[in-house]
């Protein structure tokens, strides 16, 4: 008990986070009350909302989180307090939004302000820091992700957040949202799958033929320097020509705009991390292990599949993790050339000056990228742990 309640010296990260939270609370609006989706709205500070019970509870939990971040030694206790504060923060936002929404109004928009997002980031960082200090096992980290996702899903399904502008945008575009979510994931996962099929053999070939390695890696590095939108544009001309002059290609969906140029560009961007990590992983295998296998009569192919690839797999998977997170983000740009995905909402929102519509595309993109990184990190760490 004494260890749980032990007080430590002021934590430097805690000082920075508490200062950021205090500034956000005092100076930045917690929520904007808008008459419609494009109106500037009336900013409301958190200090102006202290007459509401949910905000009072939130304020107490934020103060407890600040004290825990600064002084409490127990990471488990800091995690529990920060999690309660995170839940209270989201609940307070929903309740405040509901309170300010006029009855039977479909035009009014309640938008989270900068104060909310800063507080969300601060409490989230306190939570993340506590999770790191607890030293969770790889699959416990995935379990934590599932728990926090389930908490968010419970809020969404309860209707508590329905008065928020982003949820109203979702309500009017729910069918399109689901369709674009599927398109986004299929394009990201499909490009990564194709890159793995092409990149692994190319990486093995580069490892076996050192003279080829420099040329291939330099060529793939050059592709990485091309801005994504420029690469999409470069691919539009040849693919459009092929679609015009090769009827079969057009029947297969190959056109100057749409999924084809987006998929090819994503595959090209994905090759370098996979090829480079394959080479690095194979180079990291102890040559004596390879020599012993050859002495036992194993062929080059058997050594590759039975020894080299299993030992190099964690390094290769690290490259795949980088590629997947990168692809999930880049798919948003593909919406500009008809590739679909969450980028459609982002660019529609920018064109209409409707930031809530932008958030409808940005938030799930960040969530999917973050979740894929956590899951693949857990897989990589568990493989390394079992190998050790």
C-alpha cells in the first residue's frame, strides 16, 4: 500500500503535460456552438461550463490526473486515474453538446474545440506513459487497445455523442462511410499484400547478388522521393493510354484515374521498406548457422526457407509494419484521383470549409493506422520473445 501511494519527484514529462493542459483549459475553447456546419460558432471555455455536473466531475478527475502525472509513483494508479479522466472527458463533451443543441434541430453543430483536443492528447499521453511503465506483454498491449476501443464503441452506441457535429455528418453519410471504409482498407491491405509478394523475392535476390543490391535500393529510394500526388499524376498518363488502346485493360478496371494508379503508386512506395528489411534481416543471420546447415547437406533453397527466413522474419515484419501504416495514410491522398477511401470526406470537407467532415475522414484513418501499428508491434515482440 505504501508503494502504491508513494510520491516521487516531479516528473519532467508530467510537468510539460500538466502545463499544456492548464493552458488549454484557460485559453482554448472546449466546444464551439454553431448554428450550422459552416458558421464560425460561439467558443465556450471549460471554465464557462463549470455549472454542469459532468464538467465538475471532469475537472476533479483532471486535477487528480495532474497530481498523478506529477507525483504518483505507481504506474497502475496513474493508469486508472487517467483512464477515468479520459472517459469523463468524452462523456462531458457529449453531455455539453447535448445540452447546447436546440430541440429537434438538425442544422445546429457542436464541434470539439482546441481545448478538448489538447486535453484529450494530454490525458492520452499520461495513459500511454503509464502503460509503458507497467511493461505490458505484447498481447496485453493488444488487449488494452481492445478495451479502449470497446469503451469508445460503448459511447458511440449509447447515443451520448450523437449531438456532436462529426456524428451528425456520419449520420447523413453512414452508408457512404461504410463503403469508403471498406475501400480504404482494401486498397491499403491489397497494396501491402502485392508489395510483400514482389518485395520478398526481390529482397532475397538482392541479398544473394550484392551487385544488384545497390541499383535496386537506389531505384526504390528514388521513388520514395517523389511526392505522392505527383506520382499519382505521373501514372495517370500511361494508364490512360493503356485503357484507351487495350480494351481488355479497360475491362479489368485499368484507367488513368481510379483504383489502378492509386494501387500501383502504393505498391511502389511499399517496396523499399520490405526489400531493405529483407536484406537487413538476412544479413543478420549468423553465417555459422548457414554454414552448419550447408554442411548437413541442405540446399540453398532449404537454407533460405528453413533457416534464413524464420530468423529474419521479425526484421521483415518490422518493414511490413512501416509499410502498412504508411499505406493507410497515403490512401487518403488517392481520393483526389478517384481511388476512394476516407480521403473523400477530408477533401470534401476542405472544399466546403466543413472541418467536421474533415474529421470524419481523418479520425478513422488515424485510428486504423495506430491500431495496425500496435498489433504488428505486438506480433514482432512476441516472435522475438519466443526466439529468445
